[in-house]
C-alpha cells in the first residue's frame, strides 16, 4: 500500500511516499540513490546488503520499509567518505582487506555495528559477528585483521562525536 | 628481442600507452580487473619502464576499440602475457622519447635519465618531459623489437608492495556495474529455459501483470526467450516470480539426482583421448591404484550477474563485468545480428567471477532486449537462483591413478585417467542464443596456439604430478555433462593436483617413507626443493605426530601447469564429527614478483576457496536442472571457519619469468587438506567434499 513513511537515513530525516511492502534495499537504491548496500541473494543469507537499523546490523533485503517508521538507518555512505574516512575504511585499505570487494560494503557495516557494541573485540568475536557475511574471494583474514587494526586506532584516538552516524 | 604475443597481435604503441593529458600517462591493456589486482600490477610495470610515479598513471577501463585485444582474462596469465606486452610497449615508447629529447638537446641518448616523467641530461634538469615532447613523438608505430626493457636489478616500483588501485572506491561503496543507472532505464528479468530443449507451452500474461501490481510491465516473448521489463525493479522481480510459477514447458530437462555424484561420470557419453604412450611391460614392481573426485562446483559470485545495454541509431553499447570485451562483442554480434563495428563493449567491475559464470549471459540478455527496444537502456540483473541455477558450473571430475614403484621405492611409471566435462566452453552456447532458437554455432574463442598435434584441454592440466617420473601416460574422457559447464578457477589443474598429491602420500606410505622425504627424493629442480623444504619448516613437519589421533598435518606440492609457479602447502586440522581447519601455510616461487602483497592476497584467497571446495561444496542436480540455488543449499566457508593462513613468497628469483598466482594455490591446498584428513583419521577419503556424513562413514569403517 502506498503511504508516507518517515526514516532517518545517515543522520538525515527523510519522508518517503512508497509502497510499504517494498524492501529497504530497494528503497535505498532506487528512491534514495544510496548504492553501497547491494543485492546479493534476496534471502538474508549473504550480508552484501547489510545496513544498521537502530544499532543492529541487518539484511536490508529482508526489511519491509513499512515496518521502519521512525527508525534510524546507517548505510556505508553514512559511515565515512573519501574526504572523511572512518577508521575502518582506512584500516581496510591499509590491510588491503578485500579483492572483488562486492561483500565489503555489508562487512564494513557489520564491523561498524560490532565496534559500536564492543570497542575491543577478540578475533573470535569478530569472526562470530561477521559469520553471517559471505566472502567468496577469501579475504577473511585480512578483513578480520583490519577490524582489529581499526579498533586499535579508535581506542588510541576516539572519533569526535557527530562524525559518522 | 622477440615481441610478446599480445603486443605482436596489437602492434601499435599508442594502443598501449599515450601522453595526451598533461602530467598523466594513459595505459591501456586488454585484461580486466575483477579484484585480482591485475591493473595494479600492470600499472607498476608501466610506471617502472617509463620512470614515472604510480599516481601519474591513468589505467583505461577495457573497452572495445580503445583497448588492445587480449582475449579473455583467464589462466593466471595477465601478469605474464599482458605484463610482458605493456613492459615492451613502454620500453619502446620511452626509447622514442629519449631519442627525441637527445635530438632537441644535442646530446647522446645515453646521457638522458627520466625522473617521474621529467628528462635529465647529464644529471641536470633539461626542462623537457614526456608531455612537452609528446607532439613530436609518433607512437602510432609498430614496436621494433630492438629495445631492451630495464633489467630487474634496476627495478624500484616492480617488486614492491603497492596498494590496489581498485580498492579505495570499493571501501567507500562505489565501483560496480550493478550500480549504474541511466535515465529512462528499464529493469529486466529473463525467464530461463529448464534445459536447452525445453519449449514454452503456456504463459499467463494477465496473471503475471496482476502479480507484478503493474499493468505496464512489458512482456517480451520470442521463441523461448521471455523477458519482463519495467521501470520498477520490484515489479520486474514480481513478474518473473509469477511467471516461474505459471509457465508451462514441454520437454523440460528431468535429471536424476544420481547425476550429482561423480560416480555417474563414467557412464556419460564421452569423447576419449587415449594416451599415445604404450602401457608398461609387465614387471614385478609394486603397483598401486586409486580414484579421486571433485563434484560440480558453483562459481558462487557474491553479486549475481548484471548487464546493461542500449541500442541507439544502430549503435549497440553494452556494459559488462565479463572476462573480456572483444570475445563478448563477437558473441553479441552473432546473437543480436549487429555488426561488430556497431557494437561497443565496456568493462565495468562486478563481483569476482572466478571463471566463466553468468556474466557473459547477462550482458547478452541485455543486448538481446536492447536491440528489440531501441532507445531504452536495459538493465538485466540475474536473481540469486538464476546465478546458481543457470550459470555454467565448474565440471565434476573423476581421476584414476596408477603408479609403479621400483625396487628402491621410487616412482617408475605413472598413469592418469580422467573423466571430466568441458572446462572451456569457448564461450559458445549462451542461454539467450538457445532460447531464441538460433542455429547451433561454434564457440567464438579459438583454442590457444599450440604446436600441431597438441590438444588443449583444461581437464589435463597438471595431470602428472611434478616429480622426476621416467614413464607417464594421460588418458582423458571428455564427458557430456548434464548441465552447462565451463571454466572455474584453475580448470582441471587443482583437481588433478588434489588427486595426484594425495596419491603421492599413498605411494610414500607404500614405500614406507615420510611424505615430504619421498617428495624431495624425486625432485631435482632447486626452486621446487626450496618451496618444499621451506613449507615443511614453517609447518613444523618434523614434529608431526602419529596418525589416527584426530589431529592431522598434511602436505602437498606442485608446479602449476608444469611451467608456472612452484607452490607447496601444508594444512593442520582437527577431525571429530567434521573437519576444523587449524592453520594453513603456503610457500610460492612465481619468479619475478610484481606486487608482493597483491600476490599474497591471491594466494591466501586461493587457499581459502580451495578449503571451501574441499570441505563444503557440491552442486546438486535434480529434475529440471541445478537444485542448489540458494546459499543455504550451497554453503561456503564462513568467517568463523577460516583458519590463519601464512603465505611466504620467494623474492630472490626476480630475474626469472613472472608467473601468475591467482589459480596456483588451490590444488596444493586441497591436497594438503586431503592428506591431513587421512593423517587425522588414519583412513583415506578420496571423494570431495569431506562432509560430516563421509567422515562418519570413514570412522565407522575403520572401527569395524
């Protein structure tokens, strides 16, 4: 059913007039032009479309937009930009953590949600938090090392409030 | 000097390098980036030869007519073949510029040096650079073959780590074909035939439009090709979902689930290529035989295949993430009936393909629709179930090995017999072509140049293990697989290496020798000896425990395709009800290393993909085709199952020919896992994958 839905996306209030059964992934990509969350499987199995909804990382392909009234959504675009990169993005480049990179947008979102909950995760906690994300190129170890490196950088130099939603 | 093949086939320097923009160097190659780091390595080679900084390079996205034609990006050959060509092209271009500078300055060319593009004469700035000289240097000339590239001892950029040029965009969320949108673009989904002989008998178009909730959904139907087009992606998705429910097909494929198993391969129709060598005379040497197998494997790209096309004023433009723009143009021309000269194919990155997945087909789908709807940009995105269900899969293989040991316990005779589907469809038989009812046509990619009488087959790569074996025979049966098969990372090489290197452990046991010592006794190449001994050292081979304790350490070695990288691997693992990987090691000598960290990234990724194949993966067939169409049906190795992987590169062979690394670690990794599982269990499993059920059967058998 077409209706008005209010969301906060990457810190910005957005009003949408859309069919409330559409997926959050479809709406992000086709209505809001946010393309970092990508279609991978449409079943919540692979994590390429992960976004943060009120603090939790979830598969955007499994969220009907009609259920998200008033929720705060963060996509990779809201985590950092080339001009103002998040420590995770710096660490992923430093560790060369990725190959084809199709999974990375979702994994970076998952890692951000993890570090928000737990600023000092062990390797096992990182593996567990990311275990619903698939990576076919086999960059897993570099990715986990990059999350550890970012956590270390963030503990040394916490980000000022207001940067990175 | 002899001119490298790719340069000889595209013999004009300006096809490869140019100085049109002040301060920038245009580099064009025919290989494509899919995250393997090819562009970065090739850029390093160009920067090295031209003496310019990496930040001056503008590496052109491969596009027909703009880029040299280098066929497909396959076989771990980009660094070797494309790298050699760009090196020669840049060396020749540099020499032309140096000659021009020497003329201007009235000095000897030998006095000229170049520093980040600026020309020095006798060590002093000359005021000249590439861009100032560009108007008087004609690069629209053929290479002379008379310029010698820099010796490796002078290299400052090649051989050092360089961050991948493609990675930053990916970390900030950009980069993919899947994200391109154009004004007025229509989203398309294509209904797939259940088998090449299936005919569409009925389609309830009104019901499909109702299900889509969009009366404007357009249904394009021609023979057995059916596409649903809408400005709304959700509507196009809903339409194909409804169509799949209601479509009626005659002569749909009906496959027995037994065809999923490699035991079925021997019964399939096959073309056989027996070994020309005679079998050995009867002897009383010790003889051993065993059979190994790997089932059908999915490429498993993280992003389903995508294609974008627009047909305007007789010009067809196609964006693709397939492995080569020129071969795809030939295929599109044939399927769409448009002259190649009127087709532009532009590569844009997608998810990793690891071989021939659905990417060619998706581009052709988009082109087929675009020529029937001129003026409208058409975006085709396959669904996850299309990618799993209709891509050409990596073929199943069954490999039977027989060896004889002489009185000293050395291999005297080795015979390999292989049953395998095709590894290289030659990019023929695309889905849309069949669905449109076009007549069968030959593949568009010719086999690689080989001496007369030599047959190329992906199935026989590394068919004989990499040891000093006096007598060897290879027989191959190329079977007609029940589903489409094509290239998957390494073709038959990793499977043959898996079989051979597990079998070598069996032979070592027969000879009563330690597996690493048995290998070393039959290797004479010092580069091979180094990777074997170094890997044994890294993994603590001398402290390897007894067999059948539940903990295993396995080893393997091979020289990729008998002429490429030397690779040894070791794996430590634990087996209880299933296999848990504890650690993996790899030492590789790939000759000259261009980008060490890039090569390590490829080797690590190869080890992990191989572990996933070995422990988890099997495409299952049933009924209308492939039955494993979700990630739930087709699990791969996850973050919490991946072990630490230590990769060491040999860095003191920089004067040797450079070999690729993308495919080379998979075979040794799978074999080391097989050997480690045998060590842990005290019993050998030979059929992949090593699932919980197979482990349980092996344990039961060894208990009884």
